[in-house]
């Protein structure tokens, strides 16, 4: 029986838990400064940036992706 491979978004979704507050708690790799990292095909991304680009496409020029208190969708 062939092994089923997870999609990139399915893999990403395994790496966080949604807290009662609605914040996404990252369970996987973090930078020295505590930022969430996601490895997509050998390239490391800030997790919030990867998720934005997966959902919306490229980040528009001049837009800053921020997460003041917690990460939410």
C-alpha cells in the first residue's frame, strides 16, 4: 500500500495548537529570538510569513506582517 504524503498546509497545521485565547502556539522550530520557523522543501521561512503567502499570495510591497500579542489566522 503506498504511503500517503501530507500536503504542505497539512504539515504546517500539525505544527501549532490553537489556544483558548485564539492564539496559535507554535510547537516546532523557533529561532534564537523565539520566532516560529517552517521548513518548506528545504527552505526555512518565518511561519507567519509562509502562512500568509500560502493563503493570500505574495506580501504586498510596504505591508508589514505583524503579530503583536499572539499569532492568529
